[in-house]
C-alpha cells in the first residue's frame, strides 16, 4: 500500500496534518462562529446571520479601528524596511568573523520575553522616562512629550519588536548575492550608489517583499505591545478582539473581527505584491 503512495506525499503528510489541525480547523471554526447570533441577554445561538458583520461595518468606531491597525502596520513595516535594510546590508558586507556576533545581537531581543521588552519601553517612553529626561537635558524639548498611550509610542515600540525579523530576512538574501555582479558594475563605471540602486536593490527584492509582508502580518495581529504601551487610548483590532473575547464574552463578534482582520491582511499584502510586481516589470521594459 505504501508503495503506491508517492514519496513526496509521505514526506508532506506530517506537515499537512499539523497545518490542518493548527490552522485550517481553527480558522474554519472562527468563520462559523462569526455567523452566530448574540441575543439581548448575551447568550450565543447557532445561526447563519450577518449581524456581526453589519454591526462592524455600520459603526465608525470599528472602521476607524481597522484603519488605525492598517496604518500602524504600514508605518511599522516601512520604518523596519529602511532601518533593517541598511543594518542587514552592513552586516552582510562586514568581515565574516564579525557577522555571527552581530546577528546574535540582532536576534537577542527575540530571546527576551515580549512582556519584559514592552515594560522596558514603558519606562523609556513615560513622561518621567529616560527619553524625555535626555531630551530635556539637551534642551531639545522643554516639556515632557506624550508618548505613552499614543499611536506614536506604539509604533516606536513595535519597530523595536519587529526589526529583528526584517533584518534576518534581508540578511539571508543580501548575503547570498554574487559579489561579482557588483564588481562588474563598478568596473563599468558605476559609482557606489548606482551599484546599489541598479544591482543590489533589484536583486534583494525577494527579501524586501518577504520581510515587509512578514512584519506587516505580525504587526497587524500583534497584541502585547498595543495593550501595554497603547492602553485603552489606542485601540487596535487585536486588542479589541481580546476585549470582545475575554471581557465581553462576545465570541461571534470577536470571530467576525478576526475574519475581517484576516481578509484585510490578505487584501493589503496582495495589493502590495501586485504593485511591486508591476513596478518591477515596468522598470524592465
């Protein structure tokens, strides 16, 4: 019997089973719950109604929350791309003996609890925190800035959390490049900027796409940082889903919000990939 089953399917079987149990089945249940009905007493009744989706799309509070979540995800991804690209490029072009220590320093925050890291940012960003004290002593500002419980503070903390992912993805691509291509461009008269712009940057496009999509996807559904640094003043989709699930016990509405968040993520990432692809194809014609 086993001889009739192709070897590739035997190798894929464990991964497929795990994917079905850990991803497909929970998402299927989430989708089904999103059509359940919540009664006036708060009870949940099995049904197939659009009440939860109508409630979401007819309330400007939730629409603004969705837009705010996408905005934070885009800004964090863009900042991480700019900072992460040059970090990854610098590490990939340094001497081999320094690369492993530098990569370990980049990955070190990932080994620390996310809660501890965010409590550190609370100490840094508070009115009497380290950042405000330094800026006041340098006479850059005269009054403490409001960074805690603001969108700006959440973005700063999220960039710190997501930057290692971007750097590690970009480093893998940049380090695998053929340096002879850059040398050939230099020999043909291109300066360092033109070599980077016309050779290095296009070749590193897969890393840019992968890193940006990874950071955006994680940011859009990230809960700990918006909850601790943003508090109740900065409501994002992830924190609201937690409130609906744990505090209000409104599972159907939380499920609908989860489905909407997933579809939004797929739409934004698809548009991003399509825009990059069309731009890249246009540059080659």
